[in-house]
C-alpha cells in the first residue's frame, strides 16, 4: 500500500471518527460477523486489573467518538478516582455498532488517565507547594492540549505550553530558557533584559544555573533585579545535581542573610515524586516535565461481559453487567451486580453518558473537574496519612 503520510504524521479527526485508527483484527472480525449475519446485543465494560488507584480522564473524547451510534454508555465522571477491577465504563448495544472503535476509545482513556493519575500523585507529594507542568516537549506537539489538560485536572497548578493553555482557557506559565542567557552571553544582562522587556504581570523568576555555581548565579540575579526578583529557578540536570537539598539550603541562606527572605526558590529538571518529597519543605514551587507528560498509560481493557442478556466473560474477567458503589466521604467502594441495592452511604458511580446515541450528561468545566479531583485527593491524603 502506498504511504499517505500527512505533514506531521498526524492521523486526522475524520479517520478517528470513521474508526480507522483501529487494530486491523477488528475490521476482520466485522467482515466475518457481517458475512455470517451475526451481530448480538452485548455489554462490554472497561477495567484495569493491576496497579493502584488512578484518576479517570478522557471520558469526553470517548463521548465524542461514540456519539450518534445506536448504543448506551454508562461511565464514571471525568476526574473520578478508580481502583483495579472496577468498571469505569460500559457500553450496551449491538456489537458491530462499536467494535472498530475499541482501539480509539482505549487510546483516549489509557493515555489521558495515565497522565492525570501521575499528576495526582505529584500533587499529593507536593502538598501545598505549587507544581507546574513543563513536559509537552517530551511528546508529539499535536498532543500538547491533551497532555496539559490531563496534567491540570490531575492537580498541576499551571501549564507552560502556549497553544495548549489557549485551548484550555489558561494563562501559560514559565520563566526563561538557558538559551536566552547563552545568546546574551551575560547572565546579569539577560536578567535585566527580561525585567525591562517582558510584561510586568509576569513574575520575575531568574534561571540560575547556566554557567556558574547556583549560589553564585542567584547572587547575580539579586544584584541585577533586587527587590523586583520574585523567585530563582534551579534547573541543574540530574547528572550534575549533587546534593540538591544542600544546594537549596545554601541558596536560601545567602538570600536570607541579605534580607531577601521573600524571594522564592523554584526547582525543575528531572523532578519526580521522591525528589518532591525530599525537597518540598525547602522550596516554593516545582516544575515537573517528563515524569508527568511521559507517565505510564493505564492498562485499561474493553471486554464483552454479557451477550443476549446472559453473563459471559473470557478467563480472567468477571461476567455480567456491574455497578460500582462509592462512599463519597471515604472513597471506599465495592463492585456489585447491576441493579443491586446500593450499600448504605454509597452512591452509584456508573451513570448515563450516552443514551440511544445521544450524549445526555452535561460536561463540567475544566476547573470544576480539577476541583473534583482535588477534593478526592484530600480524602486519600487523610485516609493514607500522606
């Protein structure tokens, strides 16, 4: 087959909507079932069998993908905490209505839930310290808004990607690159130029690790900007970091003895959960890139669990249509057969998303979804003593 590569190698919306971003064996299954005139009414649910809790993201992309199909879809709310074995969604309808869309559906929620879940763990680790998402450079640029949205609802306080921030209705956040300092060939001059030229509403944060010892460059920033300096950013790559805690202690000492105790210290560069826990009592903010943007995907699978009204399942899966009940005060829950009585104090998690092909749920705003995640994280933190 002749190649049909687009400019950036991006599969377009039309091919996604047509179900062409699928594994070829679904198209072969379609062909066989159509020839044999077999198209049973089924229920298929989406679960993950391993790992720990996660944050569900990508539900609205699934809704857009399946809208107009003669099916019903029940799902958890975007941003819900889920646990292994719990169905986060199920589809009811004739199998050939949605068969070829399995690959795209899973791609939406596996990828986005992985990013949101890692962002939530970063948020828990950081406590009250602000955390910014700096990681879109680690992924295909076409995915920038997908990455930043999932990172933000998972608990990041801001995002750096300009196009993504615009799409999400946020202000892009960031400091200055090493390249600015290198091009100007003088740290202090670069710091002064940033202050003179960049919009006054942008915090004055100087990057202080380009050529010299961090402490020395911090003092250059103080001399250049004085009281206008809001924070200093330490971004030494992990391969040269040494004892970052000691470096931060030194920088904090030198700032404080000069009367600059109001100047914050911002740390970035290879930051992950363990380092955040180790440094969070010393710093005023983190920039997190690769560990969130390149987070492992959640290994969701879609499996038929009911056919023609009767429970069925492949080995390793639980048959039958199910409901997930959750105590909103503790986040404890249980999986039960569909239409079973809700345990005391628990609510149904799987509610209508699509009915007869029509989206019936109102989409919450980005910040409402983020607030929902943060409320659940507070409960997890209290419950697990984080």
